[in-house]
C-alpha cells in the first residue's frame, strides 16, 4: 500500500514538474517572439555595399506597403556571421514573395566601414545593407544584442522582435505569418 502511494506521489511530482517546464518554455518563447505591435520608428541611413558607403539613402517609411525583415548586425559579430546562410536562404525564398530584406550594420571601434564592406563582399550579401555610423538606429530600436531581427508588416507595424541565432524554420514561420496578415 505504501509503495503504491510513493509511486503515485512520484508520478504526480513528475507530472507537475513536466507541466511547469512546458509552461516556462512556452512563456519564454512567447516573450522572445513577443508581438510588439508598435509602429516601427522611421529612420534614414546610407547604403553600404562591397565597395563602401554609397550616396543612396533609404528611409524606412519609403518601404511602406512591403513586409520588412529588418536585421541588426556588426561585421565582427560571430553570431551574425553564422546567420548569413540562414538569412540568405530566407532572402532567396521570400524576396520574390514581397518581403524586403534590410540589414543595418553598426559602426563601432571594430566594425569600420572597410570591415563592413569586406563582410558584405565575403558573404556575398545581395540584399540592402545600411550603415549606422552613429548607432542612432540601433538605439532607436533598443538593440541590446546582435543579431537582432524585427519583422514589420506592410503598414509599418512591428510584429515581432528576436535576438540571437535562430533556425530557418523559426524565422520562416514568422515571415509566413507576416505575409498572411500583410494587410490586416
């Protein structure tokens, strides 16, 4: 009789711990991909490519009407480098479906204009990269770690924010959701 009660207690404890763990994981995932639902702050930055900073300026508001995958990076960042193949795969899949890929690279002591251009050239980045020379857009978007990703709908509303390395599947799911809700 006592053995059955101990087994039952053991199963109940296991059940409570398992349920608690599932809740913690679900809440963590929710808050990491927390739907922000604020209007994306506008900015204007110059484009940078494999040859350096160009004269072309892009304003976020001019991209209104498109779903935007906004990425914040630094040329020295190992996690940013690790994510290039994933972002490239997303770009190849979704740019033709109306998603505009926009990377913002920060200038700091280590991430110079030259190093950023080398980064673009080395990884053969085909999408638009803007150079944040003073870190103002990083501050505007409260970027605390890199890489950081924002998904912005066609009306300019931030749908989600993620930081760190993520799988293709996870990012693709967020893009698919943004495309489904594009004009809502």
